[in-house]
């Protein structure tokens, strides 16, 4: 029955593609384009019927042909969305054709065909996608394909490994998703340098990158290998910050492939409460800012903390002093040396903090309140303490 309906089923498939997808509609309007679509639809169905009947897999010649057709689609500029959609349509149509052909007494043949289709359909789709990605290499520049890979991984797209292989970027089990939030007013010139900066970073680090908006940059740093993912991410973030010449804050979260959307959401939240720094000192994770994350979710608490920070504006350099003091684990000598001041000057400043806020910076309560208040102030784009040390 499938043999008898082969041409009709192929014609119906081409009509569905043309109706559902604008790019395939344009292809089908040209006689050669429609003929090419029909040839592939017929040959693919004929091989499926023959191989399923004998319970044989696609051979190398079959897969090479399927891949060549996918490559042709990629070279002609078929979008990734259309590529994914046509695979879904083909799968749905194939199941419908098998169902319509099965009679009331065809259970054995039906189960044989479905049992063959499940693994072989995946193998054929993978071959088609590999060819498509190879064809895209000629149609899309490197920067575009790298950003596309990052977006596909973050969207948990199953086709991402094929594109990664085409870009020679092996997909690990886990990535450190790193979000860089660019502080200050959006800069219009970013459009002119975006591709240039991404290309330089890709050449240096060979990791998936995306710059989805003027205010946000995202890097997916593989876990494993020589330097740790955190060390690699920090090096990349510093290069990015230097390239744009803007202070920024960073957030990161570790996530497994096919479950990176949650890691992106967490990294984005961390970047919004992490301190803004002219020269990034570290890539912050949730354990670094969990108190600030909680405070940011409660407007009344957040406003109270910002009020505490505003009292410190009376100075001198009290925000900077406290940030360095806590970063040095309240070691007076180390903090004073980092600030390039005498320890007695540090003592005077800490006493001034106590007078202005009523909180002892060295007490348990003082650490809880003042450290969080300073962090929230710095996350809001207040002067970077490092600026005073340069």
C-alpha cells in the first residue's frame, strides 16, 4: 500500500512544506526547486519502504545522500527554524502515511515498520542536520554561527551538538554559564564593534558566545580540561571588559547540557546583584551573593540597605574602605595596605562608619548589615573600589 501511494504521499509532503514554510514555498514555485523537493521526498520514502520490509538500516550511501540534501538546504539559506520545522513535519507526515496504509489485519507489518522507523528516523535526521550545518558554514559567518550555537545550547536545542561539531567546539557534560552585565547608559557604537569583539574572543577562547542585547553578554565555558571553568571565564570576562571599556558585573551558574536554561536564569540574577567593577576581579556565583539575591527580592529591605549605604556618603571613602576591609576578612593591616593608608587612618574611618550608622563594622550585626549594604550599593553602579587603588 505504501508503494502504491508513494508518489501521492511525496506530493502531499511537498505541498505541506510549501504551505507551512515560506522558504519552501519560494523553492516550490520554481520548477527546478519543486522537482528537487519531489525527488528527495520520493527517494526517501522508497528507501524507507524497502529497508523497513527487510529490517535493514540505512547504509553509508543512503546517509551520504541525505546529508548532501541537508547541505544543499543550508547553502541556500534555509533558516534554522525552518530546518527544525520541516523535520517535525516530515516525521508527522510519515507516521500519518503509515497509519493510513495499515489495514485491520496488518498489525505485524505495522509494528515492524514502526520498530524500524524509530531508530532509523533519528539516524536519517542526524545525517540531514549534519549536512545542513555544513551548508550553513558557507552561508553564515563564523560570528553568527558561534552566537547561534550559544543560543541553541541555552534553549536546550537537540541540534546544538551538530553545530558544535561543525565549529570544532566539543560539547561537554556541563558549562559554566557566565553573564556579563554592562553598567551605565547603553552605548550606540556597540553595533559597529560587536562582531569584531566576538570574533577576537572566539579566536582566543573557542567557546560559545552571545551578545543578545547592548547591556548583556553571555559566555558558555566548558567544565573540565586544564584551567578551571571559573579561571577561564574570568580571563574571558576581563578581555571583554577591556575591549568595551565599560565597568560591568558578572554572574555565573553551572548547568548540564540540555538543562542550561535554568543556569542562564540564575547567572542573570547573580549578575544583577554582583558588584560593578571596572576591572573584574572574580566571576560571582550564587554562594557569593545569596544574601544580596534575597534582599533584592524584598523592596523594603533593599531600600533600607540602600539608606544605610547613603549615610556612608559623608565619607571619607567609606564605601571603598568597607568593601576592601571585608574583602580582606577584616584584617586591618592587609586592608590598610590594600587601600594605601596607615592602619590608624583605617581605624578612624571604621569609627566614622560607626558614628554614621550606629553599627560596629567588626561586630556580627555590623558585618551582616554593612557588607550587604555595600554590596547592594556597588551593584547599583556606585564607584568601583578598585578605581581608588589604581
